C-alpha cells in the first residue's frame, strides 16, 4: 500500500471492483465460493488485457511488455471444456476427452486451468475444445 491516503483509496476501489466481478462470475454460474481464488485470478488476468484511461487507452499488459496482448484465446469463465486424453493413457474404448470446467488461465504457460469435478482436481491443458454456452450440472 502507498503511504499516500489518496492512492490507498484508488487501491481499495480497485480491490472492491475485482471482488465484485469475481462474486458476480461465481453467482452467474452457480459455482461454490471455494473457487474465489480462481475467479479473482481470472478477473485480474482479464483486467490486465483491457485498455485503461490512466494509461492513455493502452492495456497494463502492453505497458509492461511493450506488445499489444492477444485476446483471441479468451474464453467464458466456467464454461465447459473437453480436455484431450493422451493416447498413451487411454485404451481403444475410452473417451477421447474429459469434460471439465474452465477456471482461468495458467500464469506459467499458455495453457488453460480446468477443474475436473469428478476427480476433484485442477488441470492445466492447451489441448481443449470449448463449449462456451454450456454449463455444468
């Protein structure tokens, strides 16, 4: 936090905005509060790729890297993702993909973070087909 009270207000408003957006994302898809960290990570990832007035219309990501970020990979939070199952793991009659919930973007790779509710595990994968209009039951 900044030592300047004026700057603290800006930070508090930004944090409140992030929490409100994350709360809305979870409620919209009827997801449990336990996924609040993933929702906040996703909000921050997206906000870093949105133009802002304080940077004269460029994105924070662009200000940092000096390159305009791509948005072609963005997906709808908590949409359905079908993750490809590796050929070495499956047998001939096994499914070719596993149905999971999109939870955000991996910070260390170009992969997507997906949650497998049947196994209770988070998975990182780049080999995913999305149904952005689908919802998990």
